[in-house]
C-alpha cells in the first residue's frame, strides 16, 4: 500500500529532498505506511529511509538525517490518510440513533476508529478492530486507548450492543492491559441492564485487568426513540443506588491502589440530589469528556482565579450565561462568587430547556441555537451572551441544529461569546468584553 502526498511544506525536510505533491509515500525505514499513526510514529527517527513512488508506480529511495521528532513536512488529502471507520454496533443506548431527522450528515456518522481514540480521545468498542491493529498499538505503545466497555458480561454485552462479536472483543481489552497500554474505560449505565450486580461485576473485572480509569455515566435519552429498545431513565433512587456502588468500589481501590480508579458522572450526583465531590476527588481528571468532575474542576479553577486576581474590581458589566438546566444551579453559585468580588458586575444565569432533543437531555453541550433564540428573545441579556464552546462544533461557528453563531447574534441583537470549560477563561469572559481583560 501507499499514501498519496497532497502537498509538501516549504523549507521542510521533505522539500529539501525534492519530494513532490502527487507522489506516494510507500514506506519509512521498511515500515509500510497505511495511515496517520504509521506516519506519525515512524517519521520521528533521526535517520530515515523513505520509499517514494511516482504516479506510474516507479519507486526511488531517499535517505536523510534530521533532528529527532522533527516533522518531515508531508501533507495528505485527509488527516487520517485513510477512510474513517464506522461503528458496526447497534447499541440500545446509542445517542446518534436518537437524533431528530434533518441534521447535517456528519452528525449521523458513528465512528469506532482506534486511531481517533489515540488522536482525539474518542471511545471505541473494540468490535471494529483487528489483531493487526492491536499488534500495532502494542508495538508503538500508543496510550491511552479509550474503550467503551459497558459490561464485562459477554452475553449481556452482545445484547446491549446488538453485535454477536461484542463479547469476544473483550479479549482485546485484556491483551492491551497485559501489554502495559494505559486503558481508560466508560460504562453507559442503563437501568435493568448493566446496573446493580452487573455493574459491581464489571467494576471488579476491570480492576482485575488493571485499567487506568472507569467512568460511569447514566444513559442519555432523547424524545426521539421511535422503534428503539425501551429504556428506563435514571431517577433519584436509582442514581443514589448507583453512586453507592461506585463510591464503595472506589474507596476499596483507594485503599488497595492509592487511586479511586472509578468515578461517577456529574449527572448522577445531580439526579441523586447529592453535593458534587470536591475537585481533589477526581485525581487527574481523566474522564472530563464523560462529564466526570467537569463542574468541580470549573468551580475550583474559578475560585483560584478569583483569589489571585489583583486588578481593577470596579468595572461595570451585565452579562447573561445560557446553560443546561442541570448545571444552572452550580453556575449561579459560581457567579455569586464573582459578583461578591466585582460589585458592579451582574450576571444573569438562564437555564435553557432542551426542546430540540427533549426527553431527559439537560446538559449544556447539547443546547441548540434555535432553543437559545426562542427562550432568550424576551430576556434582558445585558452587554454580552456567554455560552460554553461545547455547544458548537470544532470551528466554533455552528450549533447541532445548524444554526450559526451569527444567526443567534442577529436574532437576539447581542454579542455571543463561546467560552471553554476553564475557570480563568470564564472569569475573564464575565468581567471583560470578549473574554479579554481591559
């Protein structure tokens, strides 16, 4: 196999070796180049032997020396240098299957690509991976690998994922752990399926394997589940029961390993009407993308930024923060701390009901533009509207419903500023225009 070179960066090592766009990269140091992982791993050696092919397939060999970890300077048609791999499962809890119709096509794509796990932190099920890929992960010692486990009961995993190979795929998990690959895992907990004793079993099995982290998140259910398996949402009683299982297990791990290993998502504490643990509870915050410790970290960072701020506290500002209904009480508490230090700063926290997805969806990251417009059109928004950047795609321009930032700004006649989940950035956004201190 070979990968077509789209362009060559000027003044790069590849440019000096007269490699041209349109040629093909065949191998580096006798290692076949198939995709981005091969390229990124093998290009960083000090001495390289490249095999380059032209459009006719005629090959030439290039030898070069460079500083270790220097980039070669080759660019390809796509980031992965290969097609993204889709998921073969039909999980009963899959959020993509619960999306309303009419969204942009990319939102309906289910990825289950091991390369995206390493590159971007995506979670994979291991049902779409080959022995060759496992060998490569071990050879390159790629870490961490993020795995959606859900249950270690093979028969139950097949049932929950609607894939007869889902149980057997757990052998890959064992092999990765035995090869000292750092593995982070998640469990989407569904009442009457993998909760209770099944959850206890899974936690115990994962500890025995030696995984780095276990995140337990409650199943998310929208109002668009026509034709899908009936699932029961979490209520207060079930959330309390699940947290008790997780914390008892985590306490045992803390005594045994010096680490908790297992953590419950913020949403479980909110549903259980329990206070969130303090930031130190979450150790290295390795499950933030699962909504584990997100609120506690934000509050801790904000309080730290407030304590260290020694600038002007007399500025006058009025801003509105729009967020999910679940986080709104915590956001209000944090804004009270800001208002206490900045007496002329007023923050209006508006919880947005998720009419678009419906069901039990109440997190900030799934709020769409049209819900913002509909629910804020009669609100005095002040000088600026702040939202979490998690509501927008990577380019920070579109919401999930394809409403643009400009659409919201024009409809509400207000400057909209997305803010990353960072306490210092949140403080700056609240007390200064556009998040830049003045």
